[in-house]
């Protein structure tokens, strides 16, 4: 069963384990971003994900606190905890804080993938590529086909990915840095112009009047959001 189209964030400080998990999840088609520290994870988790995988033992903090942060903020992102600790109380504490499942290191990647699918299924976030629709725009992520008012759209791969991402979170405002991380998986400073360029090109293909965009709105001083035309 594929995880294609699912956005997953991993917080893990061990380079070997982090790389192995990222490779395993990417092989299923999931979109993966990763953090190495508590502070990086806290920043990354300001955006929603279909699933979060948290290591409890981080060099600058506790993964349990990251889970608590999500739940206190009202977030329902499913959480799987990873722990090298043998103490049952740590796992119980994490589940009490709102985590959905846990795994004790070392573990097999096949088991982790099975747990990921199971948690997504239980949370109601069905695994697979769902068709997306918004104000006359239709997107089929599996077939990589996009239409506007029934007419095919000739989108580049990155334009398609950007539009698909925005369609999954209508009305939510995204900074350029957020979009670089989630669509390009690259939040390096100085590359936000890449986002502006692709938004401009995408508007030229989906807006009735690209000079007066009504679908992809510019939120001045912040970024972009997919909005319903007035």
C-alpha cells in the first residue's frame, strides 16, 4: 500500500537512523522532511503534517515536549514516538500526552512502515492519492492530470506539485520558506524567489486574469494562500 502524497515530518538526531527512515518512507512515495534537534522540530511543526515521527531523546530537549506542544496547540497530527528507553513509563507518558503509537529501538523498517500505515488508517487520513477539487480546478495526483473548468492544464512537475500542495490546504497561509520546505524540500536562505517565480507561472495558467489573481492570493508580508474568489 502506497503512502504517496502523504506529508511526514521526522525528528531524529541519529544520522544513520534518520537517513534510513527517510529512505524507507520516500520509497513509498511519501513526502518527507526531517529535523535533528528539538528547536528545529519545533520550528518545522508550525506547519501541519499527515504524520509526525518523534524521537524522545533529543540533544537539546525531549520529544515528549514536542508532542505536548502539538496537542496543547489543538493539533491532531498523528504522532509515532521512537525511543531507546526501556522504561515503560516513558511510553505510557507519551500515549497519555496524545501520541498514537510508539516503537522501541532497534526496529525493522518494515514494521515502522506498517505502523505508519496503521496510524494513518486509524486517524482517518486514508493512505493513497485522493483527487483534489477547488473552484473549478481539478487535480488527480496519481495520474498527474490537472484541469481548469474541464480543460487540461499544461503544468510543469513543480507547478503541479505546488498546486497540489495548495489544494490540500485551502485558505491556509504559507510563507515562502514553508513552501520551499514542503514543496521543494529546500529551505535554504536566498531561494524564496523560486517560490515567487512558480506562483507567477501557475497564476498565468489557472487565473482568469493573472494580473488580478483571485485564486492564489498574495498575503503581503507573509506569503501565499489558496482562496475562493469573491
